[in-house]
């Protein structure tokens, strides 16, 4: 492959100054030997003459054009001749694909961009393949080159967020060689050497003119005429640049061409020997303006090879040092900005703490609000960039699909030709096996067939070459598409990171408002109205916050993905504020853990086709099941528990019984329907189908298990199953699995024996795992069973937020009630320090009513439950249950005995009632 390099200031000493006439106007007068030397040492540029198909009407046809590749922009410029100062147009190669067709003329290929298709023709097949390979490599180098980060991003955020630079490897050239061998550079047909050759002749000069770019054609013509006039006026002969030893005229130092990326800045240490300026000022300025994006290609045409090499090497070294110095300066600026931001944050915090008046604190709060708005604008900018990249990725995918269809057509065509070749080969073999006879028309047919076979062999070679090139093109386009997809993924990660930061800032803002509220108390202040307005604005929900967009700009939506209110509608404003702070913290934890933990976990679940019990599945269930996989996993878990009970049509049979006669528990079920999850939109909306489905599930269960019938709490278990499984029959079997197989047999009996036993077991485990907490609660005579009894009865359905609740159920359906004990202990461990700080029994009870809703970090809670609570053997749990069950049953028997004795005494009192005892009726009669 031909080597390439960027148009950097290292090569500017060999470029012509913008005040000179076109560089190639002097090339024909150079000495042949010096020219050959300069061409050998010059860097290889991708340029040359190609024929471009275009035009309209009678002028439509092939037009000869000079093409030149600009590495800085990944554009292929073209003009009518190599001496033109301004290009006619350019082709954007960054999103282009290349194709060559065997059926077309030799050397014809296409460049397909999203907006148009350009048909080009090279002089030979070798030149065509060289251009295609070089264009592929240039496109890959452009996509794989590191880009500067957007200037709009805050360096402090960019330093903390995920990096966007992706390195996909440097072996692309070797990868392409696997498909198509590198084509040698055609001598004299491409590169700077092609500029020394005369332009290919066209049938007429008018036919080669571009009417579409007539203004540019006129400018180029006038530029060439003026340059020729100046050349003839000064020298009256060809311009020959003499070597320094020949005693030629003195030369003045001219500044090199400025770098396009830094207009107005010219390297002072880049001397270049050129003839004195002889072009008028207006032409010089015009050439300067118009040649920035279309660099000339006379670099490498040095006069003295050794001296020029030394100058270039020194200039490269100076440029490298200058670039390194500039990068170090930029790094220092970034660090200064980060330091200033940190100091400003520190000063703001100090000012907030040192502010003596509440008015100053309010001003600081307003400043934080403005910072939040600025972060929101940055998130919007990143969202627009993400949409743009998604659009580009869609275009790339369409191009890949088109190429795949094209390759399939070519393969079909190639297969058809192979069949024809096989038939011809069989026929030739038959002709050879026939005995020789007198010459006839068969000999002529044989010769024609042999000639046709030669043509078919040529066609086969052409198709093989085309197939190899198309394979390389598909390979490279696929890699570019994957790179764009990874860039989009990195941008999504950064967007999630910024959203998490935004949630954290807003949470701090709300916490500050709450502290101001507490500081204000019941006293009247001048800013009380403003404070109340700020709190109300913070609690308001916008209509767009219910959007289902996973990359929405709103930090928290009103409802979660299962329909639960993110911020419950508490009557007390302080509780509302706490609830929204907690919702923001939950969202922040979710966003920060999305790429690190959630995405790999989702990929692991996607890779599982068939579920089977294993240690790996156990760990994955403990980590939580993604929402899209949860219905499938829960159905499998439920089937494991009730497969011995499930029969086809059994659920419909139970529903039929309920229609035939009313169950005694139907009235209680109807009353509890309206009490089921009042904070879930699926059970509060009048048009929702969930309440009727829940009614049928509970009635069917009451017929399925007459011993229990219906118990308060079963409605919540069935409702959770309905929300996840979205199928009432599956929800019915889930309820059966929980009540009849997972939980102990008499968990929902009239005496709730097993539930009471578990409360005593939990008390023992708390004493073992958290003795300080148990001692503290005992000091204030706090009975935890008043709080925890409902946890076990409905498996935390009323206590935890939905994200954590469903993770508990994922493990509960697989491992059983042991998970409930683990999470109950983990909840107390999570809030142990907060409880220990409360020094009043009533306040402890008030805190325990809501403290489960303050848990935000599901990963931390899971780690406490399954790691910090170890060892937790099932044998110990069974022994504690057996011991406490025996004690409880003894207590119940004693209670029954006392009750019987009391009833006997009461009956005996009725038989031996004294005569002097006056009843109420007797008293009323006497009155």
C-alpha cells in the first residue's frame, strides 16, 4: 500500500507560497535529473487524472478531471487540470462506499455517498485498483484518527466521565491484504509525477468544460492567463530555478503556507527559497483565499536534495516541540479551570455556611439553580449529538445492506457463469474423446468454443478480483459501522453520567431547601413566601416527565416502569420533599451503575436460551433480572414449584365455579381491591383491566385452597405477579406457588402460626447479627414485630420501592423464605446507624414506619444481604423455626386451656346467680 501522511506544517517548506503563480506552471522547465530526484524524495500524494461521467444533454459523457485527496477533511477534490487554483467540487469520502463493476468499461468504478453516486474511470485496471485501495485506506485512517473533544464540554466533567476515544487497532492494512493484494503504484499515472504529464486529450475543449461550475472555470482561466503573462513579462522565457552554486539572482525568504486549522499564524522558522514575487496583489490575495482547502502538490520538488532534507527534518523537530508545548499549555489551562471550579465550589460552600442572614443563603440557592439549568443545556447538546450519530449509523447500516444485496447478486451471477463453464468443459471433454475424423465444421466450432472459454476465463478472473475487492469493502465498512456504534455507546454513557450528576445536584438543591424549611420553623420571615414557592416548584411534575425515552432529559419520571408513583403523594409536604430527594438518589445510582453493572448483566441474560438450576443462575437472580427477561424467568421459576399441580384448563374451571355460586370470601375480596396499591396507576385508573384480573385471580385461589380461602395480603402478592407476568393465569399459579409451596403451610391460617414463628426467628437472628441495635431497641421497649410482620406476610410488597422489591422477588422465587430473612436483616443493617442516633421510643416508631422507603442503593442492600449476613445456614433457620414453633404451640395450648377454664367458670356463674341480683329489665320495670 502507498504510504500516506497528513498535510501538516512539516511539508509546507516545499509547498509554493500563495503569492506565487500555480506551482505546476514551472514544473515543465525543471531539469530532468533534478525532477527525478525530487519525485523520489517527495511524500506520496493521492492525486492524478481520472475521467468523470457527468454533464447534461449533448454534453453528457466522460470528462477528464484532476483529482486530489485532502487528508484533513477526507474529501476528494477535482478540477479540470492540475494547474487550476480552485477546485470545481469535492466528494466527501467519510461516509462513502466504493464499488467496481465487471460489466462496465475497463477501469470504471463508483463512489457512492448518501447524496449521490459518482462514476469514475481510470486509464487501466491497475490504476483503478490502486485508487480503490488508496481511497479505502484514506477513509479508514480518517475514521480511526483521534478526534479533539468538543469545546463545549466542561473539562471538569469530561475528566470524570467515560472516555470517548476508541482504539480499534492498527492492522487494517494487513486485514485488507487478506482480501486483495496491494497494487503497485502505477508509474507516471498517479501522484506528483502525473502532474508533469500533459492532460489526456478530449474530443473538444468545450466538451471538457464544466457548465455547472462555470464561475470557477472562469476564475481558473483568468488565474492561468495572468500567471503566464507575468512569467513572460519578467523572464521572456521559461522559468528555470538555479541552484545556489550557479550564482543566480538573489532570493528573498517567503513565509510558508499557513496551516488551515490556524489561520493567520505563520511559522517564523520555516525559510524557503523562492523567486521574487511577480504576481499582482489582487491575484495573490485571491489565491490565498481560494487555495486554503485545495493544497497544491509541488512539495518534494527540491532543488538540493541533501540540504532540503536537513531543513525538513529540523522543521519537523521544531513542529513536534511546538505541538508538545501547545498541548502542555492546554493541559495547564484545563487544570487551572478545574482548580478554579473546585475553589469556586469551596468558596460557595464556605459562603453558605458563613452566611449570617437567610437572604444570603437564598441567593446561594438561586446560584445553584442556575448551575442546574446550565447542566440541563449541556445534556440537551449531548442528546442532539447522539441523535446525529444515530442518524449516521442508520445511513451506514443501509449502505451495508445495499452492499450485501449487491454481493449476493454478484455471487448468483458468478454461480450461473460457473455452471455454464462446467457445461462447456464437459462438451470439450467429449470432443476430445471422439475419434479423429476428417476436418469439418466441428473443428471451427471447437476453435470458437475454445476462444469463448478464454473469454470466460478472463471474465472469471475479473469477477474474482471484483469479489475480493467487495469483500474488503464490506469488511472495512462493517468495522467503521462498529466503530460508530461504539462511539454512540460512549456518548450514551457520558449522557447517563451527566444525568446522574444532574440528579445529584438537584438532590442537594432539594436537601438545602429542606434544611432552610427546618431552620425557618414556624417563625415568620420575609423570605417565607419565596421559600414556599421554591419548594412547590421543586415538587411540581412537568407533563413531559412521563416520557418513555430511556435517554430523556428529565431526571425522574412521575411513574416507574411498573406504574408505581416515583414520589408518593404524601399529605405532609416535608415527606414529599424527602420522597423526591430519595427518587433522585435512586435515579442517580441507577444511571451510574447502568454501564458498569446493568449492561453486562443484561448481556448475560440475553445469552441464556434455556434456564436450568445452577450456581451461576443463583448469582444472576440475586443480582436481579432485567425487565425484558423477568416475565420469562418468573414463569420458569413458578413452573418449577407447581408443575405437579398444573393441568390444562384448571384455571378456567375454577373461574367457572365462581360464576356458578358466590364464594364466602368474595365480599372481602371486593373490599380489598380498592385498597391494593393506591400508588400504582394500573390499579387506580378506572379504565384499567388490572382490578378485574386481580378479582378473578383471588376468587380462583379461594376455590383452589378452601382451607385459606382469602387472607388480607394475598391481594398484594397477586398484584405484583400481575404487574410482572401480565397474564392472569400465570399470576394465579405464581400465587399458588408462593402460598402452597414456597412459604410454610400455615402461613396464612387463621392463627398465622408460621408467620408468628418467623417473627421470633427474626428477633433471634437480629440479636446474633446486630446486638447493639437490639439492645438499643430493647432500651426503649420497641416491638419490631409491629413493623416486620407485614414484611413477611406480603414479602415487602408495601415496604420497598419497586426496583429493589422485584430484585428481592427474583431471588425469593428461586431460594425461598431464606431470602426474606436475609433482606429483613439487611434493611436494619442498612439503617442501623440512623436508628442508633434516635433517642426516643416514639421517634423510633415514626422512623421505622418510613425508613424502608429511604433505601436508594439496591446494590449496597444486596451486598449486605448476601455477603455481610453470612454465615447464614439453612439448618440454623430450620432449627430456630422448630424450637419457636414448639414454644408457640405450647403457649397456644395454654391459652386454650385458660380460655376453657374461663368459659366453665362463666357458665357456673350463670347457674349460681344470687337471687338478690337485679337485672336491667327488672330495674326498668320498677321505674
